[in-house]
């Protein structure tokens, strides 16, 4: 799994228990999955279609740094399915795992559009 993004848990990210609010974490994950998909599919029109069971395994508190990891499960005709793990860099514990999130590539009409991708590409390789 490639870990791309780190987030610093700040006071505004906490729930009444003083730990990271799950909704905030899911927003960070959804944004990171969208950005990853946009780069892979080379299209800014990408949306989240489905997300599998979300398994909260531990938490984070103010001041902790969390790291978001993403891996491609499969490329579909108009979609890419990703798995995600978030870990707490301070405690080394996994906070959450999501086995499958489907991101859909859209055309200018807002409907699913084939993307033609079959494997992970790195920006550095596109520049050569």
C-alpha cells in the first residue's frame, strides 16, 4: 500500500470524546481517493459511487498525525476500485480500513465515460 497524505489532527477535527471525528476522517479519505483517481484517470470529473464496509479499529487524538494509504484493487471500464488504510503515525495503529471504494470517471455530460486505463501510472513516467 502506498501512503500519500498525512493529516494533523487539530481541535476542530475532534468529536465530543476528544478523539478524531469519524466524519472528518471519512471526508479526508474521500478527498484523497478522488485526488488519486483524478490523477490516475487524467480527468477532473470523478465521483465516489460506492464504499464498502468501513472498519474503525482505533482512533487518534489532538496532535496525532494520521497517514492515508491507497492501493488499486481493479480498473473497470468507467471506474477504478481502490482500497484504503489510515494509520496513526504516533501510535502505529491502524485507524480504519476500507476494502473497496468505487470511483467513476465522468464525461462532460456528467455520465460515466470509459477511461481506457488498465494499470497504475505514475506522473513521472508520463513526462518521459
